[in-house]
C-alpha cells in the first residue's frame, strides 16, 4: 500500500526547500488561511515588550486552558514543554518522516538489483544529488551542433566565427560580404557554411532578417508550397502593413484564405533564440551571510525577508475565556496547533541551513581565505553525517539557496563537488581544477595554444595528476575549443 506524507510534513518539506522569496510567499499564504497567526512588525521591540510584560505579571497567574497552552511568540527548543499530542511533537514528526523515507529505500532495495558499489556508481550518485543545472546559451548550443556536424576541420574555424556573430535572438549580425572582405574567406564558402548552420536547431537560426527567419522555419516544416510561404517570400511588406485584400488579389486567393495564412504565420517564432535568453526578472537573495570576524568566519542567516510570526493574543484570550463555546475552542485549538507547527518548521529550516553553512566554513576555510582555486571536495553525505540528517534533507536545504561570501555570492550547491587527488596525497575540488585549467588557457600564447597533453603536464607541475581524457572532459564542460581552433594566426 502506498504511503502518503501527512499534510504538515509536506508543508515542512516545502518550507525547507523553498528559497527566501518563495518562503515569504508561502508564509504569507498560510497567514491568510490561519486566523490566529500574525506578523510581528519589529521582533526586537516585541521581545522587549514581552519581557516587560512577564516582569509585571510574574506574580499574577492568568487562567489558561490546560488542554492547549498558549503558544509563545519565540520558540526555544530548550524551554518548549513536551507536547501531549503527537501532532505537536515536532521532533517526533520529523522522525516519522525519516522512518517513511527509510521504508521507501528498503522497499526499492528489495525490488531492485543488489547494490554493487563502484567508483562509477558513486560518481553517478553524486551527480544526481549534487550536480548543478547550468543554463546553456544559444551560442553554446550552436557550437555543440557545429562540433557534431560533418564540416571539415579546415572550415571549422569559419563556422566558429559565424556562430560567434549570431546574436542572442538568433540572427547573424554581419553581412557575409563584409566578413569575406575582412577575412579573405571566399563568399561562396561562407554561404555554404551559413546554410549548414541555418539547418541547426532552433529553426530559423542564422537568418539575416525576419523574412529569411520565417522562410527557414517553413522550409524546415516542409511547407514551401504553402500560401504563407508565398506571402512571406513575395509580399512581406504588404503583410506588415496588413494589406490583406492586396495580397489576395496578387496571389489569386480569397481574403479569408489570406487571413488564415496570416494567422498561421503569427505562430512562427520571430526570435529563434528566445528560449535561450536568461530570465532577467530572477532575483537572488542570499540565505546566509559569511563574514570574517577577527581571524575567523561567522555565518548568519538572512531573517529579514522572513515574516516573524506569533499566535495572536486575541485568540489566546478567547481560549482563556470561560464564555467561549467548545466548538470555538476546538476551532481555535486546531488553528493554534497548525500555527505552532509552522513557526517550528521555519525555526527548524533556519537551524538546518545555518548548520550546513557552519560546516561549509569549517571545510572550505582555504576557499574563504584564497578563492575558488582552493575549493575542497565536499559531499552531501559528509555534511549530513555531521548535521544529523539524511543527505536528501541536505539536498533540499541547499536547493536554490545562495550564500554571500567574501568572494561573492554563490549557490550553496557550488560547494558540493567531487575531488581530485593531488600528487602529495591531498584533495582538490574538481571545480578548482577547472578554474586552474581556465586560467592556463587565458594565459596561453594566442599563436601557440596549449594542447590537452601540454595542459596535463602544466597541471602536473602543480601536483595535479589528471588523464588527458579528463582534461578534454573539463575543457568541454568549460566550453573551451580544442587548441587547433583556439589558434590565432
């Protein structure tokens, strides 16, 4: 029988995985649905007011409903009294979540092939949990297709040059005549290579104007005999001015047919590179700030963007009022219970993220002192063991989260990478090795760029032992061309 997570546990997982801005939206939505929750405008001022109130009322006990003690605005696990009902026991709920997670893993391990751990299995497993999904630009996408094409090596550099002159919308910016004049490459050869590139995906890429872009898309779809193809080819200007009767007269068709063709044309893509454009409306808000304090580093969570919640005193008073009906008490009690769980979930989220950040400080001290080239290998399993959670919890906790460091803002997943053994027995993150490789290529002589074998030797001088195929793999991941295509004559 399939097991389903309780709604509260689903909520706690959603809060753990949500980045700051999304978390605020989730909390705001919950406040709208739960009448007993309210936001504290100034948490420090509220704490002072609560402290003064406790001092004034220390010797004056107030009546409360013992069945459900009122929730305090601040949650301190050390002072939180044990709950009588399982739903109020936050730790018990998370232990149950871990149990369910373990039961699922046991189930799949019994119904699948026995686990034979190997280096390749570990690499795949690490990739699944820790790999970063990198956005691919249009130029990178075209370069990959160019490498896989049948273009002779002698013409590959010309293809690279043409791809480099295609803008983010997918259009070739320079005229072939100007390129031929400045490079000495025959115009016929440029036309042949451009035709090859125009056959790449996305359809319409490499066009020199809108008309050619739309025609390329129709040719790719096998619609060269269609009315819309004829309209774009012969009557583009009239179409732009919506002179449909004129087009109908010149093409010998009815206006209704021209209207239908114009509708089909409107579904073509005028900007083939649109899908590869970055989303400029995304904002990154760091979850954690790592700052140097004296000779050490200190991590603090970003609490400013998260609403500080409390249980409204109005409903506490209603619970303490003997005149409140039992039905109202039950309703308020359920809402208070849900509100307490939400407050505790937020607290648990912040604590988990802070613990992970502190482990990053401990393990990545050289990175914080010296920069990316000194990043150490670190896995989620290692952090999970120290923090006391499962690695999937670490994966959720760092997903979409960012940390501000002395060297800039990084996604938290950036710090989780596999390692490379150095000649002196140490470990170095593969991210650091890639950074070194990139620096080598940047500093190479333009007329004599380093081959992969030369890069292997140069890295060996830095006590980094890599196989040639590994260098080629890293170079490809960094979108660095082979040495023969990097040469500047």
